């Protein structure tokens, strides 16, 4: 060490040094250290998956809502029993052609008219490694992603989509690898959207668990600022539902839907770290499966 610092090293005088740190003036505890550890662990698990995942088919449940920019939000359907599908992911995709967006919207309207609880439209990626769907080198894959579109969950042998489209990846607000862990005390969901459409995506913990997507009928309180009223929705944030258990309810060997009430409270960390509680109402249940994950 001494020669490296160009210090005199032909004697026994020890090197003295001072370790300095920069403290976060807003930190009120050391809980953030656990969060940093979780982020690092998730990054490592994703990196391992990018190198070792075998090729499989990857399906995404879409919300059925296309905004004015021809964008639609979709949620990945993971599988605890398949190493190559052990991901919890939400992505925003953009149709590159108006005719494709119009065909999607037309199919969604047809499904809503045919049933009060229609099957969702499911996208299946042409790429068979999860990491490659989103990233090419260190950038988003951009306009190179192609998806087959199905009504409901297709089988691995289904080769008859109602259309195939080229999409651009706009945002990936959630990209988490499944990990070993205990069920939370209360139900945890990922909230994402904008001031016009808000969605909740259940965060699975371990097998057995469930997959769920619901649309809310409005914007929760305290999710933005005066300038950007939907700031947290655009970035995405985790929310807790205190009225339901974090452990799945199982009846007759099947996981049950915990959202039995139309209205319930959610709690989350809002702007400037404020603890927020807000009542929300379900506008539409898009998808539930207690057997997929």
C-alpha cells in the first residue's frame, strides 16, 4: 500500500487513514440498508437468469386499455415451477401501427360485450429468453419486439393468434426475479398507470400464490404533485392492502381471489415519504389465476 501511495516504506511507521462517510440527512433509520441489499440481490438473480435461462414461451396478460399514444400495459405470467419463468414484471408497450392498435381495441370491445368477465388478451413474445425480450446489450430492445396476440391463455402448441404485431418497449417499471421469502402480513400489489387508467398487479411471493390484475375506477389520493398529479402512478409504486392477508386463501385445493369487496383501503409511501392511506374502488377485474404461479 505504501509504495502505491508513493509513501516512504523503508521504515516501520504505520499508515494512518480516516474513513469518511456521507450521511443521508433524510434517513431516519437503517431500514434502507435492507432495501439496498434487496436491490443488489435482485440484480444478481436477474443477471444469472440472463446467462442461464433455457428457452421457453413467455406470455403477458394485457390490461385491454390503449391510451392516445397507442400504448398498452401488460403483466408477465410467471411460474414458480419453471426456472426460466421466475419473474414478476410489468411493461408498457406501444403499437407501431394504428391498424394494429385498432384491431386490438376492436377485439377487446368484442370480448367486453360478450361477457361480464371476459378472458384477457394475451401477448406471447417471439423471443424465448426473458432478458432478450427487453434488452439488447444495455438498451431497451426498442422496435424489434414481435408478439403473437391471443384471446385467453394459449397452450404451448397454439399457433393461431388473432394477430401478430411489432411493438416498442416504452417502459419497464417492474422487473423482479422470484426469490425465497415469507408471505407478507398483508396483500401487496404494484400500482401503475396514469391519471386516466390505474391498475393493480398482485406481487407473488412463493408457491402457492396467485396472479391478479385489476383496474381501479379512479386515481387514488396523494399520488402526485400540483404539477404532475399522477407522478407515482407513472413510475409505479408498491401498495399494501391491510384488509387482506399476505398468505393465500386456499379452498378445495385452489387459491381464492382475496378481493371479495369492491372497495378497500390501500397504504403506500407517497410524495416526500409521507405515509398515505387511500380508499379505492375496483372498476374491472382483468385477470385472476391461482394455479399459474
